């Protein structure tokens, strides 16, 4: 049987933190930034962990433990 490959599209969007959580970036920080407040842009820059039901699905795609 061949090697199981990682979905590259998912690998570019999600990563595993040091504590083992699946992390993601927040949407909305790529364009139309002039109308957004500085505080909102600062919050959008931060990464956030996936919810548990989504994390289990992404772990299968990323082939993580």
C-alpha cells in the first residue's frame, strides 16, 4: 500500500501548536483594512485554536496523531 499523503491545502491553513492544539488564522485580515479599527485588526492578527469537533476532523486530514 502506498504512502498516505497530507492534504496540502489543509497543511497551509492549519498547524499544531506546542501544546498539541490545532491552530488556525482568523479571516478578514487580508483586504479592506482601512475601514476596520486598529483594535479589530490587532485581534484578527492573532491565531486561535480550532473547536474540538473541527479539530478531530482536521487531524485526520493532516495525519496528526
